[in-house]
């Protein structure tokens, strides 16, 4: 008998293949809703447990608060900082309001230049603080007010500090004072100190200010520098160093016009 034709063989294959019917889409996805429901329940349980662990349990609560100083002066005590910070010991670490603590410290302790509140999981909180450094002192009523490099008055002490010059504001009512205000004039005068060469800064004794554009420096050895305004202070500092080297022994210097510095006296 002749063998099966090609068409017949193809028909047999189709019949054979149709006998192994693939699983339907419905059957493949039948178990997915149940699995999804299990995952949702597990996520809810884990989320609830995490919330309880952070806020309701005794595991992650504030137990220790420490104070650490960055480089610079250290006048305040740790107890003073801790008292003002008022960190709620025993409260959940997660609910700690770091911004409020930092703002409170800066507002009530003006001696602080910066505060960084850091969580030390699981139980610690560190207050990292930096105190302001006095650039000049203002004598007032038998005491000395401390002023930092930005012109901020932040503290008071009973005695002067060695190496810190005095700032004497002799301001009279003038258009420049009305325009800029005492705070701005003070800040401008302090910026001059920061611009001075190191050797000149060491000899500086008094920064005398009559107005915004009338700043005079008094150095050791009865030397006086007419500075003018705080504008172009870097150029004036360079000019002062040059004219002091060129006119050794001079006692009066004028760098108010830094392109034409002058020296006199001997």
C-alpha cells in the first residue's frame, strides 16, 4: 500500500498537536490574585511593624545627648548647650525635630556660629557646634563686646583679649550713616581687619571709624594708616605692604587711593 501523502502526514501532525492542548491564560493566571493578596498583607504587616518599631517601641528612643565642638574657640560649656537644646530624652528617634533644636540654639546662644544636630542610631544624638571667633572688641561700660568677622556682636567679656584689636565707632549723624546704618558700617570696618597682611594685623591696635568711608588703623609704634572706605581692601592691603617696605620708619600711611599710596613722618 502506498505511504501516506504529504497532506495526510500534515493532518496527522495537526491532530497529534491538538491533542496536547496548552494551558489556557486563565489557568496560568489563576494563582496570581491569591499571591498578590498575600504580598499586600505581608507589606501591610511589615509597614505596621516598622512604624511601631520607630514610634511605639522602646528600641529606638533618645537615651544620650552629647556636645561636640569643631575647631575654634570654646567658651560655652556642654551644660549650657544641653540646657538650651532641650532634646526630649525618651522620645522616639524618628520624631526628633533637628531643625527646631538647631534654630533654638542659634537664637538663644548668639555665640554659636553653626549647629549640626545628628542622630546616632539607635539611641544617641550629637550636637556639633562651632563658636564665633572675635575679630575685634568694642569697649563699653568697663566690659568688651565681641564682634566676629561678619560684624556680628555675639558676646561680652570682662577683659580684653591679647592680639584682638579694638573697634572704636565715632559715628556722627551723616548721610552715609543714614544710608548704611551702624550695623553695615561695623561690618565694613571688620572686613578691613580680615584683608590686612598677617604682619600688619599683628601690629593692629585700634580700628577707628568716623563714617562709612573714613576708616583709620592705629598700629603699634604710633603708626597710623588712613584707609578710607572698605572698598578695594585687597588692593589697599597690597599697597600698604609695599609702601611700608619702601618707607621704612614712616609713621603715617595713606592707602585710601591704592593706586597712589603715600607715606610720611619718621
